[in-house]
């Protein structure tokens, strides 16, 4: 994260933050497969050569393609 190591899953990004993969992790299969999928997100800008990305802005719910059922999450935590 901006040249620093961050190990906090809930770290909040700010517009313009640069996200990178550690050098020793760049050759991991899970990383190469994920980057090869060429997912195009409006809120992220990728640099394939450096294996970095720049956070542009927080996405709106409609911009997130994953099938997430928010109501089920709310029901689980309201028990």
C-alpha cells in the first residue's frame, strides 16, 4: 500500500492509493490467475507490467459484479 506493507484486512483505501503485490508473491499461481482474468473495474486502474493498481474511488453497489445477498448477511448478524 503506497510502498508500505499493510496486513490489516479492513484497511480503508483513499482515492489515489497504490496497491501492489509483494515481489516474492508476484509468481504465486493465485496472483497470476487473478491478474490474468483481466477483470475491468471502474474504480481500479491496473498496471499489468508492475502488477500494481491504483484505487480511483469507492464503487457503488451496482458496479460490483459479484452476486452478494446483503439481506442474508443482515439476517445472520441480527440473530
